[in-house]
C-alpha cells in the first residue's frame, strides 16, 4: 500500500470534502427499467466530511476490458490497485455490455492481440471443454461454442465474467469494488490527489487516495471529473483533415448504442412477451427490418434481406451472412450434444438507440435516454416474435423465441449496461485520424507507422450512425498501431485513459472501440503508470516491458506471442533493425537475413543515414566483401560477414544469420 503522512491525509480529506460538499446525483444503470419514472433510477450521494481514506497505488475506474487488463499488469508489478465497477459483473462490453460475440479480426487465432488476451480466450474455451458434450466433429483447438459467424469465439456472457474473476483472483493486491462509481476527483495542480466513490448497494461513500488514476470506464466518465480537455461527437473536416468527416462539428453526433439480449429458439412453443410501451411508434421510427443496405456507391452489394435461420456460410467473408439468428449465436446445439436449443445474442443495427447521446447529459436526461433505449430493445424482440416475415412464408413472427433473462442475469433480460460504442475522447496533440489507418490512404500492407507504438489493432472503421442525419459508414483499414501519444492528457501527470477514451476521432473510434484493442490500451496504461511511479519511464522502456509481456507493437501475421523470439523481433522491428516485408505482414523469423537487409538495419542501429546503405556499410567496415570486392546484397548474411561492433552473441554460430537470431543479438542490451 502507498504510505502517506497523517498531515497529508487530513489535507486531502479537507480538499475532497470541501470541493464535493454538495450532494451528487448519479444514475444507477442497473436500476433502469423500460417502465416507470426515470427519476426513480437516480441516486443522491451525500458526501460526509469525516471519511476514512483508503490508500492504493492506482485507482482504476471501470472493470471492463481495459480496466481488468491494466489492474492485472499493475498487480503483477507489485502495485496495489483499487478497481471500481458500477455493475456486479466485470468485463465491460464483453459481459455487462452483452457483447460476448467478440469483435476481432481474421488473424486473431495467430496474432494481433496481447498474450494475456489470447490466454483469456483459451480459458473461456476450456470452460466449455470441461463441461463436456462437445460433438466429435467440433473437437477443434479453436472451439467456438456458438458456431457463430461474426467471430471465431462466441459464448455466454457469464462465462466471461467467471474467467475474468478467476484471473483477477490470482492478484491479492487488487481490491475489486463492484457496484461502485467514482463521483468526484480532487485535483491539485497537475495531479489527482483523491477520489470519492459511491457504492449503489451499501450506499457507502469512500475516499480513495491513489498515486495514479486510470479511466477505463465505458464512456470516459473520469475525463470531466479530472478537468482534462476532451472531445465528444463528430469533428469537422477543418478540425481533423479527414476526407469523410462532417462539414461541421456536432457534439450530439455520437455513435448509437445498444441493449443486447439473448434468445433461445424453442420450436413449437410460445414465449411472446407483453407488448412493450410505444411499440408501434418505435417499430416504425427505427424502422425494424432485416434489410441492410451495403451501399452500392462504395462498391458493395446494395440492399440485402436477411433470413432468420440457416447455416449458410457468410458471403463474402464476414460481410453479408445469409442467416440472422446464428450471426451472433452464443451456444449451438450442433456443437454440444447436451444443448437442446440454440442461444443467440441479439445485437442488430436496427435495435440501436440513435436518437440522443448519453454523453454530458444531466443525470435525469441520461436515465430517460437509457429507458428509451431499453424500450427499443424490447420492441425489437417483440417484433421478432410478432411481426417479422417468417422464412417459411407462413405468416409473421416467431413466438417460439424465448427471452433468456438468466443469461444476462437481469430482471428484464437486457444487458446490465448498454453496449457503448463511442466514449468521450481525450484531446491530444496528435490524434489518430482516418488517413492513418484506412486502406485508401495507406497503400502498403500496414497502416501509418508510429514509432511510439504500444499495441496493434485491426478492425474496420464501423460507424453506427447517430440520429443527426449521419449515414452509417464502413471503411476498410490496414492493420494499424496504437500510438502512445494518443494517451497523454493535457495538464495532468498521473492520469491516463485505459479504454476507448484515448485520443482518436469520431471516425477512428469506429476502429478502436473493440475488445482486444481496449484490452491492449489497458495493458499499456498499466505499464506506463507503473514506470512513471517507479521513475523509470521512457518510450523505449514502455515498449520493452510491453513486448516482454507478449503485447505486439508491430504487425506480423506469423509471429504468435508465444514464439521464443517474439519480444526480440518486436523490439528490433520498432527500432528499424528488423526487415519488414513491403508487400505483406510476414516476419519469417526462420528465414535468413540478406546482406542488403543487414546493411539497412545497421544504418538504423547506428542512427545514421546514407543514399546507398550497402556501399556505406562496406565503407564503414561493417560488413565484409569477397576477394573481388563484391558485396552481393541478395546473398544470405553469415555471422562471419559481420565486422560492425555489436553486442556479444549469447550463442555460438558461424553459418547464415536467421532473422530471429539477428533480432536477438541487436536487442540484447535494448
């Protein structure tokens, strides 16, 4: 635990209590219902003046993907952590937000995500392997319990909760505070010195005294409390220079959000819910439909009508699947002999709530908006049960769809919190913009290069439109990096974002809001906070610590995080010592280095430039020539060819230099 003097305790308590003496009104998101007075979902927090302080090295607000990953990083490095979570489920968008059909990419089973995230995925699979009942034809190493089409891993949300809780339990220095939110931050010049929290169940108000604060909330809730500059809504072309940005800024134009739910298909039964409030108005206003328009002006297929059921493969890859129900199916009877009926997660664009944004609203407005969003979700379920045209042509509706309230563990069967796509976003000197990541601006195999990379991501710019006449948009990206520069707030020294609230734009948020990227941002925030508290922070040290943990910072499609040379290759690549394929993502760690590649790498290693790297390398005496004074740039490099002064080898070899060996040698003392 952090140590503070009694004098400083008294000062902090005085500062926090005096600054937050007025009552604070907050929304209890788990109390929101589709009916009733929205004011009944509010809670008034009265802050006492005689709070006993709770000390910890780091306060992490929000136990979602980024919050859990950052807490584990910090605890593994010897720090104490206070981890708050407003619901009684940890896991954020994967669990409490209902999206247990993971939004990832096609490389995910090989690379492109942190080692700890990959381990979490395998632990989820292990839960189902231990349950048993897997049919022989589905005994795959990459088991997908739902056999869904949107992802290679779809599962029940509670499974994710259980796995994450067991992962956290391995770290006794993490104090998990469920049903707790931060209601006030006390800032003294350039530092957060105290935080006040409120527990919805016990009504307890607590004073936390941290050395560092990480905001891993789903909406960047600590940014206004910390009084740091941030953005909401869509920027204009003149602000970001993005070709597809709006002509004028609009703070109200925030991506729509959704209350997912899970249904079970029980043929021959009737499970129709009561007609929700305002059903007809909502049905026509949304409007509910199985028709999705993939705009022809973008070169896509145009309007397309989905069927409810079927097992047809997606056409094309991950873009236009024929069936609706198995798209996000989380449990499949064809996979498990002991599962009688399929369960599907329903998270469909037509059930998005797009009329108003939740960001920077009064508590009463927020409660009202959440209520309306719940009405939309329940209305969509009722439409599926009552009004959608049946595949068999026999009338309308599927009353056999059972709302599985137990799967979300809520009274109404909807997710505990809505799935939030767009957060408040930190204002930084250089945000990530559309041109950095989309393929039309980045012709190579990778997106724009960030020398300060602290992670990787790969997801389309997927914009679920707001209600301000914005059209949905999808732009294909190149595999991209996450820059460290997008994580530093203006004017605060001990505060970092740890989720989707980093310095991106309205458009690039559409590619940065996904499960593995939030996890990655959280890990990076944990490392940066740890190094800053230890007084050893530098970009190089951040990258060294991250790669040692199995976090990729340069994109390769053939370098799993478990590869023995993973860290060395990643560090060599970000430093410019490792050859990058100009046409693909291959690391080819077992391929030989060429003499040309070695000459180019040595220029970077010695921080020099030259028009002709090969000629320069020979002139400097770095590499040997043959007896005819020829260099032979395309031939393999041998260890005996190297004349440059490099770190001593920890292994003995005289033959060709493999790429992984080159990386190991040049990064030995990094």
